[in-house]
């Protein structure tokens, strides 16, 4: 990747651009641009992002993208070979039943639906009748008689 980084840096310097100019134009962080130019893979994110960075950087500089990607392929670190174990197969671990989750906090209250039965309907009707009778009794009482009212014409 060192070759790719040096190539990008040479093109950037030839165009008279600073790392900050590249970062602002491509929206790539300065840290990643420096890592690209130095060939430091440890700082760079996943390969898909690195390819995007190279594309944006190359388009800004007017570079041949195929050339940049071929340089990248030649320079990127090779994946480490997987170690294959050829020994006897391991015995599977003993079965352990799953641990039950303990509920914490309040139980969720599910509202119950009130069932309408004939007994409840009759009770409701009786309650309404009692309220109506009580209101009639209270409203039916006349206020206590006060002193008699005298007409003005009778006084003169």
C-alpha cells in the first residue's frame, strides 16, 4: 500500500492541495487520508470503506481509478491463512438447559373486559331508579315559608 500512498501523495502535492483540502472535498477524515498515504492499514476501517476512500480521493485528483485499484490490490495485506486442526474431533459439551429469565419490575396489567349479564343490567336499572327518586324528593320539597310579602299599595 506504500506505493499507492506515495502515488496519491505525489498527485495531491502536484495539484497543490493539502490533506485538509482533500478531507474537506471528499468528507474523508484527515486521519484516514494520512493512513492511506502512509500505507498504514491498522488505522483504516473495513476494505469496503477503503475502496470508497480511494475512489473519492482518485476522482478528486483526476487519477485513473483502475490503476489505483490495481495498486491497492497489489499492496493490501493478504488475509492470514486459517489454521486447520486435523486432530480428533472434540466431544461436544454437555447439555445445559437454558436459564430462565427472571422478571424484574411490575407485572404488565392487562385490562379485563366487564361482561354484561342480565343481573348487572337489572342492578343498573334499579340504581338509576333510586337516583331518580332521590332527586325528585330533594327537588320536590318547597322552601320554608318566610315572612308574608306586603304589597306597596296596601301600605299607603
